[in-house]
C-alpha cells in the first residue's frame, strides 16, 4: 500500500432537523406545513477508485473524495374532508447542494475517463393533487 501523507478534512457531524405542523381549520379543513433536511450518501461504486474498463476507449472510475448530497425540502398542503371523500393538495420545493454528476474527460491517447464529482445544485418544485373517494363507507 502506498501512503501519500495526504489528509482530508471531512465533516461527519451534521444535523437533520424535521418539522411537521398541522392546523385544523373550521369546516373539516386542514393546513399542513413541513420542512426537513435530508442526506443522500454516495454508494460504493461511486466511491471506488478502481478503473472499470468498458472498452479500450472508455473507462469508468469512482471518486473516494465524494461528499454526500444535502437536500432542504419544504412542503405546504391543504386537505378538505367530506363524509365519503377527501381532496388533498400540496406544493413542494426542494433544494439540493453537492449533486453528484459524472464528468467525462479525454486523455492524450483518446481514451475517455468518466468520474463522479460534486458539481452542482438542483432545484425541484411541484404540485400534487389527490382525490380519495370511499362510496361504501
């Protein structure tokens, strides 16, 4: 085993708060608000430094220096209940930092090497509508 003396300063202690609040409104209505911070750790194959030869011109490798992806997730919802049916709607927003993407570089011999890196941020948002009916209640 070759030792390089290289030191990596990684932070492994993190907080992942979550909060979910529900407010009962008159007329069988409910308002819900939530926030959570999440982590997505890279799996083994993304961390492995060994080369995987796909063909003579394309090599895949991992990156042992990858960091996890962190996501802030916020959601607000509304629910209307009736005797035999309910309607639920919600909007959400998610912000992820350190998103892992595979980059490709070519060396002087024309061989492409693909390697994962923490490169970008990702924003996603959406709307969800759910109608539930139980006519045999």
